[in-house]
C-alpha cells in the first residue's frame, strides 16, 4: 500500500531482490523527507517543529504528517484519469459472481456528480498484517 510505503511501515519483504529495491526506495524517501524537513525548519515555529519531529533520522512523524495532509491528492492523481471501466477498482462487497465493484466512486471533481472527498480504499489505516 502506498500509504505504508510513504510512512515507512511497509512490511512486505518479498524476495531478496525485491527487498533490496524496497530498501533503495526507502533510502530515496528518507532523502526526500530530509529535504522537506530542512525546508520546513527554515519556516516559522521552528521550536515547535523541533519538538514534534525531534531527532528522528528516518522522519517517520514527518512522513506520517505528509501522508495525512496529501493522502486525498495522491489518490486523486492515481485514479482521476483512470478509464471508467478500469480494473483498479476491484470487487469490494460480496464474493465470486455476487461481488460488486466501485467504478462509479470516482474521486474527481464534477465527474459523475460525486464529491471528491473519499479515497478508494477501506483499509488505509488498518495495520498491514491484519489486511
């Protein structure tokens, strides 16, 4: 799940090669969030920010805050241009032939007249090992 990856909570190990790629990705994310941290520390309320983020070299709290702030925008970017019959939306209710899909649950403004305030997942904050 992208939220777990951003927040540094992805538990999936996979093969040795996948694990190495995941470590490379996490190193890149640490650099990106390090840059964000440095930029944030040049702004206002530096003391409050130092208290909030402390000396966390992996930037877990900053990553969590970033995801909370940008989660909806990330989902919109991933789904708004998806074709109407896109397979991104899988069956979410029922099973087998009775499973219903959610393709009309678009998260884009003015598309199908629905508000863009929902992300297309029900498990974003359920711990990975429970999914």
